[in-house]
C-alpha cells in the first residue's frame, strides 16, 4: 500500500516550511545588525587609529612570526609531555586513593594530602619553587630549568586530573565490582578491566577540557626563563614598543587549541548521546 | 553435601537479616528460595559468594569451609557462579569479551580456546549473532542469558541465581527460564532466589521458605507451595495468590 500524506499533514508540512524560512531570514538580519554595530563601535572609537597601529601592524607581525613560531614549538612539545605525564600521575594518585586496608593508610594519606595541597597552590608559585628552589639546593645532577618547570606543571595538573579520575572511578556502580569479583577477578583485575575503562570513558570530556587549559598554562614556564611563544612575543613587544606580537601569539594559541577543543566537543557529544541512549 | 550453611547470621546495623540460618544443598540439586522482600534471600546468596561477610556460623562448599578468614575469596568465587537480578554485564565490553574475561584473566586459558568455548555457548542459547554487540544493544532477556553464560564458562560447582527474571518484561521471562530448565537437565547444582512460584514449582527439587532470617519450612515444591505446614508460609502464599503471581 502506498502512503501519501493526508491534506491535514500537508498543511502542517507547508506551515513548518514557512516557519523555517522565516527563522533563517531573522537570523541573517540580526547577525547583520550585530556585526554592523560591533564594526562601527570599534572602528568609530576615538582611539581606534592608535590601537590599530600598535596592535595590528602587519610589518611587525611578519617580522616576529618566526621567533614566536619557534617558541610555540616549545609550547607544543611541553604540552605533549606535560599532558601525558600529568594524566598518568593523576590516574595513579586516583587509584591509590581508592585502596582500602591498613597497609595502604600512609599511601592514602599522602595521595589525599597531595591532591589537597597542589590544587590550592597557584601554579606560578609551584614553578618558582621548582625552578629556583630546587637548583638552590645545589645537588649533584639537578636537571635543567625547563625540566623543573615542566615538573611543576605536571605536579600541579596531576592533582586536578587525579580528582577528575576519582570522580569517574566513584561513578562506576558497585554492582559492576560485585559482578567482576563474583567471576573470581581480584580487586586489581576488577579495577583494571572493569572499573577504570568505564571511569576513563565517563570523564574523558572533563579530562580533555583540563588539557585545553593546560595548553595555555604551559606558557607560564617562561617565568623560569625558557623562551616560549609568549616570551618570544614579549621580547618583540619590548623591542618595537608595539603590541602586535602578542596578537600574533594569541592567534597562534587559538589555532593550536582549535583541534583539541574540537576533539573535546566531539567526545562530549558522543558521551552525552550514549547517556541518552540509556545504559 | 555440596553446599552446607550452618547457623549463618548476618546483621546490617540493628537489622538481623539472617538469624542462625541452616541450608544444605546436595550435588545436582536445585533449591528455590522463596520469601517476602527483605527475608534474606539475596543476602544469603551474596554471603555464599563471599560478597558479603557473615557475622556468625559457617558455610562449607565441597567440605571446605569457605568462611574461614584465611581462605582466599577469589579462589572460592572461582567455584561459584552468581547471576544478578540486573544482569550487571560490563557495558564497555562486547558480549564475547564479557564472557571470556574471567576464563582468560582468572583461569589463564588461551584466548582462542576461551573464545571458541564462549561461541559454543552463545550458539547454544541462540545468541551467536550477538557476540560482537555491546550489552546496550540487547534485550533484557538476551542480556540475562549472556550473564548466565558468563557465569557458566568458569565451570562452577554451584550456580547462584538472584531473582534473575525480576527485571524482565513478562514476555522475556520464558527464554531465561527455558535456559535454567536446560541447565537443571544437565545436572547443574543451583540455588535460586525467586518470586516466580510457578517456576519454583517446575524447576526446583526443593523449595525453602525464608522467614525471620531462617528457613522456616522446606520440602518438595508440591508440598511447600500446595500444602504448607506453617501458618507464615500459608500467609505468604495467600498474598502471592492475591497478587496473581501463583
């Protein structure tokens, strides 16, 4: 039997189509109005010409782009190293905090104390402590300032990520552990094969979000000396008395973050869909 | 006796769930536990599987005391299968991985062999086509059958079934019950907590009525369900009949 919409349904379809066209036109009109207002507001401001010269100077941008890019390469390498190690540290600390039994009491206390203190400590202070405090001890084989600064970032972010992982571990229903244990799996095996895979999947969106934040914060390492993109831009600004290098660095940071942000959004969307699909 | 519970006591706070309960189960025997909600059916099963620690008494499996504090619970559980009311499949694993997890990780069987055995079982219960699917793609009845297979591939001496049909839509109960009947035919020793009196009557060799933390009355299904001796049993069955479940 072939189906053709009833006259009433055809009316509905026509009505909805009309509404859709109207919405598109409205959106276009409001975008045009807002865009014009913004453009007029900024370019019409009394100081616009000066701002344009000292923030958006094409020659300065081209001149300092290579140095800033070189700095950005350092940021990128730092991001990869710091993100992987901070994730590993966070996972380890989160698992340590779930251990039960008197033997693990000191481990639990240490892990808990760590997440409490390093989430409270400003990253800048940790970087100063690591990069200037540790070499001050004059120990044999003290690593490079770059390594120490990276260590400070890893230790600080590890504390945040540990809490995210812990939330994930606690969100796995106890019946899952019961099912795993009833099959003869040990606590470790249940954790490794049943709890952690589900926990990590659930907290993937917030973990990635923290990684995006980390991407910006790796730049703070320049406080300890190494020349990253921000420091390279700062040098340019000081030499030219022109803020354009900062704009260049800012745009590059956004470009660098875009793929990561896109991945985060994608993962979040998928997670939300899975949740809505029900168990 | 394959399973022997003596004087088992379990207390949650001020609430005495099991109060000196005794229950023996012979090899190849199927025992159905019936009783009101909160009568301790599920608690008893969890105690036998050592998921819950008992507060007094002893439980023996094949003559070994499994409630000995020095016994390794992981080793004990390898001899006992437990199937839950809410299936508790692992949602991040395919059906096949759910089934082969314990054989490979706990019993250290070669993955290929474990997989072949799992496929044989899935084929038997008509779910071979679902081997690569994730649990959320399966109906409740299918999930519960996978959960039973997951327990069986470890070749347990004893299978515990905790209200395995309570979460299922009525039209899906049959497929799970058929599977349990087949297992009985193969001589599997089972203890099942159930609200399905009709099923207890069909599949159980013995029905045990739990009340006040003890086995108040037990015997052949026809006697316990048809002509109970104890007044409490009669009251319980009368309520069940009222609810239209007998």
